[in-house]
């Protein structure tokens, strides 16, 4: 069974007909390290499910600073938001993306286009539920991430990372972790030294 279908089957039971319909509209896509999978200002026309490799989504503020919005990978540590390469707002609204998604390593992904998802959800209640679950989960993740950035200071964000996502420190470079926390690399170094003190 297709890895994307296997993943979806954890959340909802698909009939054989639904499984076939979904698999028929999925395709495989590869990217090289450094490729821009989604470019800021372009419309995000597909949802991509990570099979292998690492990437990140980021935005650039009005001062030209990059902030990592999320990390994307597929392993035992992955949460829902880590598997998918997509700007959900751009995808659902078909409007220009505010995010850039960049391959940090060579990427293998399974892709589902906006056009195809519209076709299959109109013919299946279960596949419509799949789309609803993905949209609701995406909203929850965006809300949580934005709330954390807006209401927590740098130390609180770092402590939250240590609590919820400590594995990121071993998967991604220091400067990327810093941009994920919204701090300069030097500030992250100071935080790590301060918190590691007995």
C-alpha cells in the first residue's frame, strides 16, 4: 500500500474503492537538496507527503530575516505537521503563498494536487472526511505555532522545544533551530549554556 494511504488509514477506515481512487491520483516526485519546493508568492497547488529526506518551510519578514516555520521529515519522531510539505492557506484558498519550502536534503515525496483532491472528495464521504481532518489538524498546528511565537519569550520557546521536540536539535543545524525559535544563533548558544548550568 502507498505510504500516504497507509498514513491516512491511521485516522479513518477507507474502503477498497476509496483506496483505489486515492492511489490513482497520487504521484511520486523527487527534489534535490536546495530546491525550492514551494516559492513565496507562488500558489501551492499540491500537498506533498514526505517519504524520505528533510526540508523546512520558512518566511522572510519585512526586514529580510528568515524565520523557520516548520521542519519536515518522516521518521519515528514525526508529528502530523512534519510529514506534509504544504502551505495549507495557499492550498485551500489557491492564493499566493507566504511560505517558501526548501529541500535541505534530497527529497522523495508523494504528491496530491488541488484539482485531484477536489475530484475525489466530491465522490466519497470518507475521502471528504480525510480532507476535513487534514484541514482541522493544520489549523490547530498553525494556531499553536503562532500563539507560541506571539506569547512566549525566547527562553520559554527553547524550554518548550526541549519538552516537546528535543529530537530536532539532533536533526537540524544550529542556525535553523535558532530561526525556528525566532532568535539569533548567538542568542540560542547563550540560552543553551544558561539552561545547561547546574
